[in-house]
């Protein structure tokens, strides 16, 4: 059996991405559903590439809040 550490993960759950982005998991799921954050839905769960999360962090742009 192969074990991976958090640093070796290529894909994150919505909760893990939310923690990295300092956002509520519901906000991350909204971004995924709207396409602002690319991800793949596997059944009822989302998987987000670590590269996509890093790109959002490095871009320094937070999605605009709805008014």
C-alpha cells in the first residue's frame, strides 16, 4: 500500500481547498459550481487540482462577492 502525505497530493477535496484558500467550504463549492475554480465532480464530491488552487492563490484575486 502506498501512502501519500499532504504535500504529495495532486488533487484536493473542497474542504482541503477551502482550508488552503482561507475560505468557507461552501464558498469553494460555489466557485466550483460556477466554473470560477476548475474542478471535477466525482459522485457527490469535488476534486480540485492543487495547481488550480495555487494559481488562484498566486493570482491574488478573490472572487467578487455577490451583491
